[in-house]
């Protein structure tokens, strides 16, 4: 959970630094969108699958420690960038390091908690995303104001720009906190019960054969949530710029407000959604992991649209404070449904494949689409709020259609899992009695 906070802080702090980075490195909105999205997603995508393969085979503690160290150093190095290429390289390092987190966390949490409690567990884990956003926006805004009044002085570089100090202050502590990886507990593999007489041994799960056989369900999951992720990341990245350009609120002021929204609203929504999914599942709703996120989107998007369209600064801040967390804190549903879809032996690789899609579609596409609409369709930086609205208006319905079309198949898989769990429990009980 702490590592997830760090990862989101390193990732989202860029949203506060749009104006100074664009000014110092002479970038357009589109170029900045590429830095935020593509630079991060390239190695995040490419490294995710091999790291997921390793997570199913070697110590996940070691993988976590290396990953957190690499992305923390990458975030700090980003603060020393002198050109777009330098910053592009720093964000790539952040991407390859953060690619280690999801496969390890996904398989570890899935093995440590029973299925009946996994949605709450993942809800708590994904709450860290909200807390990471709070750190990035709240603490990042405070640090930006601090370094504007008291510039950070480095031995070789001398006094550095405030945005560079923010990168260093957010990134370097992660190198020390990476040691917490060695305090985590890995789930013990459950010993398989001895085979019944005259039965064939259970064959190991072949990853790509499994993906092919369950491709319809996987496609719906991997399109629904990543497309929704593109809408979420597009809005979250450009939100401070929206408030600055439309209402003149500087990043050091809007940052703590948006951080408080993440700290309070997103945390409550994420944890509450996980608990609600567990409750609905216990009552027989086998597709609750899709239904609850869909409800969140239907409730949150209209409030978000109001925030983007209202001419009142106070109403915009209040609506964004409430609406953005409602439609964006769906991590418990996405992670829990993937647990339903995936057998235990391949969960690390399935988590990595999901990260591949989430980063390739969500992290890279969302921020870039908003920037591209602003630069090449509306031709006006002041209309970034309208760009955000257009992107969400297109992507959110696509995500809902994808998830809605997968509900019946998800119910079937969940019922199949219930039967397997009951059979395994009965078999284990009979062997225990013997």
C-alpha cells in the first residue's frame, strides 16, 4: 500500500508542474502529453509481462525492492532534466520500475486473502492510489510553494527551479522506503490434495492457452477498465491546468484542494466500493465487480461535466471534489474481477497483462488525447476543460458498453469457481478425516 502511494505520487505530481515544465523546456500541450503518457507507458508496458512471469516464479520481495528503487531514482532524475529527451528518459525509468508493482501486489494479495474478502482487500490497496494522488497534489503543491520562496540549492547544479525541487523531494525518499519490500509477507503455496484413485493428475495451467480460451471475457475486461482509465488519467493530469487556465488558481493552491479530495473522497469511495462488492457478492450478485464500477461512472461523470462547464469557481471546485472520485475510484472492481477470471498459478502474468493494457491505453492515451484535442481541434489552451469533457464523453460510454456486455460471462465464471471451491473444500475435508 505504501509502495502504491509512492508510485501514484511520482506519476501524478507532473499534473501540478505543467506550466513551469512547458516554460523551461519549451513544450506544447501535445509534447507534454507525450511525456506524461507515452514516455511512462513504453517501458511500463514492455517490462510488465516479463516481470509478471518472474513474479510467478521468484521472490516477489526482490522484484518489489528493485522496482521501487528504480522508479524512485527515475523520478529524482526527472528533476535534473535539461531537455525533453532527458525528461523522457526519466519518465521511462519511472515506468519500468512501477511495472514491478502491480504483478507482485496482484498475486500476493490474491494469495493472502480468501475470495470472499478480496474486494475489500483490493479496495484498501487501491485506496493508496487516492492517497498517492493526495501526496502528489497536496504535498506537491506545498513543496512547489516552499521552493518558490526558498529555492533548493544543490552542490553541482546550484539553485534549481521549484519544479525540479519537487521531483527530487518526491522521488529520493522512495530509495529508502524501498527497503520495506523485505518486510512484506508472501503467501505460501497451498499444497494440492492427493489425487483420487483412478484420476488423472491435474495439468498445469498454460498461460496463453488460457488467454485464448477465455479471450471474450478478457477482452471485455481489458477494454472496459483501461478505456475508463484513459478518461480518468486524462482528467487527473490536466485538472490543475484547467483550474489555472479558466479560473486563475495557481497549482500551489489548487493542488492541496485536489489532494484533499483524493485523501477523503477517493479513499472513502474506493474502500466503500470494495466492501459493497463483497456484500453484494455474498448475497448472490456474481457480477458485482462489474456492476459497482458501472454505477460509479453513471453517478460521477454528470457531476464532473458540471464542474467542467460551470462558470463559478466555487461550484467547479466543489463538483470536482465530489464527482471525480466517484467515477475514478473503481480499482477494487477491476482487480477483484481479474481474480475471478484468473487461476492462482498465472495471476502474476494476468496482472502484468492487465497492466500492459491499462498503461498502453489508459496512462498513455488519456493525457495525450486531451492535449491533442486542445492543440489540434480547439486550438486554444484555455479550452482544456472542454477537451477533457469531449474525451470523457467518448470514452466513458465505450467502457460501459464493454463491461456491460461481459456481465453474463462473468457470472458464469464466478459460478464455476464456486463449484470448484466447494469441490476442493469437500475433498480437503475428506482427506483430513482420513
